[in-house]
């Protein structure tokens, strides 16, 4: 059963070894013991629905609670402390385009706002009802999950948009194919959600981001349907797919999508390389990207993230042995860890591994085989569960991410981390902040920064600390000319910073399209743009 106030399935737990707890305590202090509100108390707090019964519409308080929040830090504070300020008044489960059209008509008659809901995995407030006078209805697309058409000749597959990552891959794998889109939220997130938030998978260097994979589809809007044919290319004016990509439920409800798929790879592996420092590793990764090396992933952790990754692994003996061996070769406390993936036929993966290792050695890299890579692969969809464990031990965790040109990567990464440390220092608290390059391009890379600190028994204090760190880090990103989001989207949390990237006219263009497709302002109020 899915957790109502955290990540993932209740049956899955990320066990934090005692040594890892000691490590965190030494870095930021002992986490306080804070009780969470129970599910029973949370359900009782759900107010009466402001909607009348309708086809496939649930008014059940538990259902509404499950759809009240996503996975952002403010969402967790609201859920765990019983401080939810708005709930959906109902949850609808459409099974067809006709159902969605009926919901639009129902919403218009009853002055109801609709929130499209995929997997509920948003970390920036995409799916949150707002405390407004109008009723709110969440449109859960989980019943729209079929593979409708598979064109093996063209390598195209058409799915209903509510299909989640594992179900999509299972249906493709049975036919010998894969989409290869693996965001960390893959276990729960959906195809429609990936498109609506412009998602990026962990191996997008090989398979492509969702904008590369999304070939066309069907969207229901309040003024009528939009059908985009899956063309290999077109010069017929602006590409309308890019209006839906990143539209965050403001333009319509995506009900079907055709995606470009590939045959399942013959071979795949993940290798690890240590560098003397992060700058050396970044130079190596940049050369690999600019040389067009056929790797599937390049993930470079800075020194502190390398230390944290090893400390939280629970493999104390292995980590100790590795540490002693690396120090013999002068890879000490400044060392950075690169995990790179190779995917494809055996000849290609052999070539990619050889070329990547050759470039790494040129920059002082020390290749250590596939053991660390195998550990990463095994836990890459388990690691989100660590957030549950950390929270229960008194720690909060959040991230900020951006993308910039290579010339700004090192200075901006340092500035983001420094700003977060300084922000929490004003609360007389310590924060563990570290970063990695998560996606790499010929002209730049994505900086993914994680920060962990002690929760306060006062939820307002925890939120104030989060806001101080999030805001200053976002302002550092803007000042450096970076995007406010490389892969998480805008939602509510990033909306204040969007104008700096899009400009006033750019926001007016986004609003003009929204007004054309949704003149009655039915869809997802307040997200992306006010």
C-alpha cells in the first residue's frame, strides 16, 4: 500500500546503518524525536466536500487526503504535522477522453477547478489544491494505463498517459523494447507527468530527455481536443508538442502519448572512477560529453557527496578497505566519484568503456571497476525511501537543481552550497550540503545540490529554514544565469523565479496560450504562472 505521508510503498524501507546515523550526527547534530500525526487523525481533519456526486467521482475523505499533497518539503511538513490548508473536494477517475470532456463540462457548470494528477511525485507543488473559494477536483489518470498501439516497424508505442514507469517498461520489455526513461521517481511517476513537467531520466544521455522521446499524442482541453501526429520531423511552423511539454496541467489533460522506443540493449554496465578532486572530474566529464562519447550516463559527485554516498551505503568494511587503498594512491578527502553507464551492443559498450576510461586517466582518474556502479544501480530507485528514514530520525532533506554552461559550473556549484550553509547558519544550525553533475551536455551540465539538516519540533521553524535555503540558492542560480529547473519543473515553489528566465513577454506568451485553451481558468490554478 502506498504511503499517505511519504515516499513509496509502506512495505519498503531503507534501513540506515548505525554507523551512518553516527556520521550524520557528527555532521549536523542528533536529530530530534518528533511524532507525526496519525492517518486516523489526518482523515478526521478533512472538511466536508463542496461537490455534488458525479460519475467516477470519489468524495471519500481518505481518497482526498491521499491526493492533497505531493513530495515537496512543504508537502511533507503539512502531511506529517497535520497542517494541510486545502484539500481536493473530490477525486475523479476518468477511463476515456469522453470522461475527461464530461469533467470539463461538470467543472464549468459548478465553477470547479480541475487538477490533473499522474503519480503524485511532484517535488515543487504541481498537484496541490489552493485555498480558494471555488471547489477543487483532482483528476487522477491512473486508470488510463494501457498500451494502445505498438508500431514495431517505426519503433513507436502509444500509451495512455496514466501509465507509470514500471508498468510502461513491462509492456515494452515483453516485446523486446524499452523507453529508457528512468527518473528517480520512476516507480510512481507517469508518462503524462513526465511530459507535463519536462522530465529527464537518469540515462537521458543515451535515451534522450522526454522532449526527445515524445513524438505526439492526444490532449483534451476545455475548448476541444488537440491531436499531434507522431511525425519524425516537420517544418510546418512552431512545434506544438513544445506547448504541452512543461505545461504543468495548465493547457489541458494529456490522455495519450506516442513515444519513440528502442530495442532492449544487449549489454549494460555502470563503472566507477575516482578523481583527485571535483574540478579534475568535471574536466574529464566535459571532454567526454564534447567528444560525443556513446555513454548512457555521466554522474560526478563532489567530495562531500562521495563521502556521504559511501557512509550511507552500510558497507563499512568495503568502504574502509576502499578508503585505505585510495589514500595509498593520493586520492584523499578531496576525491570525487564518477559513475558512468554504458548501454548498447557489446561492441559499443566495450568501446565506450575504453574511451571513457582513457579520458578519465588523462585527468588523473582511477578506474575501480563495476562494484560501486552495481551498488548504485541496485539502489537507484530505493534511494528515495531514505528520505522516509531520515525524516523519522529527525532530519529534513531537499534539493535544488539547475543547468548552466560549462564556464559557470564550478563557481556556481560552490556558490549554491555556500549560500545554503550561510542561510542555515543564521538559525544557529548546521547543514550537510553536497552536489553532483547529474546530466552532461556538450555546452554545459546540470548541478544537482542536496541539503540535509535537523528538523525543528516547530514546523513553522522547519519551513522558515527551508525557505531561507531554497530562496537564496534560487537567487544564486538566477544571478549566474542558470535555469530555475533542469528536471523538476516549476509548480508553486519555482514560480517566483520564472520571470528571470522567461522575461515579461515570455510569461505573457505562456499566459496567452493558457487563456486561449482555458478561458474559464478551470485547470490547475496557480501552477507555473499565477
